[in-house]
């Protein structure tokens, strides 16, 4: 059985799973936010990093990538997205105008790793100092910003965080 999966964060730039098809797409009613804690990839339990999740916002549109996958790929994705993320089915709009139902991973405010909003400068400082088994949190943000630019996607939340992070001048 085949499924569409919508990627809006690292699934845009780190595709470490087999895909049958890859297409630009968007979901409506969601925004991308660095509000989820990462205890297992970009931080540690004592010093969590921050990664993106989708947050409901009426009328908003979040652009990303959709991947057509086989059912077996969910085992890998479920492990990768294990730190508070749940599968959510959502309508997906391709740039061609076609629609499909897709699964995406969302970490809402009910999970214990959810960190929520903070001033952008504080989020950037946390990202700058965080590192975990998958690498620095800084790298995650910079890769995401670069991938969004490559897709010509404007995401002010991501780009504002990137500006604050680069102003800190640190690197790991």
C-alpha cells in the first residue's frame, strides 16, 4: 500500500528513506514553529534542542515536500519522529493543483517534550547551544532555512531565527 507523507522540517532536507515520488506541496491551517523539544536528535534530556512542529493557525499555509512511500517506510519514520510526534492525516495540495490525503508528524502541546513559544532571540540562543546524537541544533536550523530558500518558500519564523542565530556568531 502506498501513502503520501508531508515533510515540513528535516524531512525536506534529510530524506533517508526510499521514496516512490517527491513533489512540492502545502497544507492549510498549519504553521511551522520551533516549539518542539528534541531530547533524542538535536539535544539531550538535560539540554533539549528545538525542532519544528506544526501549530494550528486558521487560514495559514505551510509549504514543504510530499513523498509517496510504501507502508514499510513508516517503521523508519515512526522511529525518527518518536520524541513526541504523532501521525496526523491532513489534506495536501500539490503545486499542480491536485489534492491528496497525507500523513504528517505533529508534536502538539500535550506531549512532554513540547517547549512552546518564547521570544525569537531566546529560541535562537537555545538552538545555538544545543547538540545531540544527530548533530548540532544550529545545523538543523541552517539546513532547514537553506532548503526553504531553495524551494523559494518564505517562512519568517525560520528566517528570523536564522538571523538571530547568525548574529550570535557561534559555531559548533
